[in-house]
């Protein structure tokens, strides 16, 4: 079973602060995705990374895939209350047909 | 609106009962996935269908079953319900088989409460 561990589990910060969320595994993934889920809604895909060392930017969000394709990070610059939500990483590999999701990081950005 | 429609949005039932959750995938998507999300287990993959055929099975209990119909909508049947089955059940759809760099679009979920 491929496991993805996310840290921290909960994060509460003030508007304008920076933060980093981590997604770690002992398994190698062919690709890794980040989703954000808001209350009452399903997860929404933010980004997919497929190459070791790849960095992708989405406005104030920066996603990085580890060189060994076992871990990933999400960095948010100058967080805003609209960034509040559950951030989920999900990985897939050639041996698995389905996505394995991490346990999530619940982010709260206070105004 | 993600384009993936799930009904019902909320469902309250008693232990021992049976319920059916319905999902209509996004237009053009052939693959449907079912996930269960609970507070202590996170988002768990249950089962995947592609164009009417089962393609992958995850942590789905024997009391649960699913199918995808010719019009591509899918139903998840949960029987002999237990308190621990209370959770959010999500359906997701995608165009191609396999995940890789594919895009998974989730519905808003069905919240099941078993009393």
C-alpha cells in the first residue's frame, strides 16, 4: 500500500504570512497532484507535477516535486482568507490504477 | 459547478438499511471513480469504472457494490449499513483510463448519516 503523509495536519495563520505544506512518501510516484477542498464541495485539482525536481507556480502558490519523486511541497506566499481549505496531495504510479490521497492539511487563514 | 452531479446531497438512514447513491459524470468523461471520505480515514478509493466495465477496486466492502450504466451514469449501493459507514461519498470522473497526468473532476459529494 502506498502511503502519503501530509504535514502539518492543521495550520492556522494570519493573512499575509507565508506557509509550506509537505507531502511525503517512501514510494515513488509517476505523478503527483494537489487538490483544494472547501466545505460542502469536492476536491478541486490545483496542479499536476510529473518530473522529478519540477516546480510549478499558480499565482501565489508554488508546487515542487522532489527529485526522487517521493515527496512534494506546496508553498503559499502572502496567504489570504480565500486560501482557507483542505489541501490534499495525491499520487499515482504505474502499478496502481487509482490515486492515493494524503490525509490532508487543513489551512485556516485569518483576516 | 464541476459538471459531475451527485444525488442525493444528504441522506439520513438507520443501521441495517440499504441506500443508493447516484453519479452523472462530466459530459464526455468515460471513467467514474467512487471515494469515501471520513474524518479518521481521509479520502479512500473504493472503485473505478470505465465505459461500463469495472477497472480497479480499492478498499470497498463486500456490503457495497457499484455499476456504470450504458449512459455512463454510475450508482453506488450500500447495504446492511453500519454506524461506521457514515461519511461523505464522492464521485469523480475523467476522460481516459488511468490517472497519470489525467484530470479528475469531483462532484460535490453525498453525505450519508447512519443512525
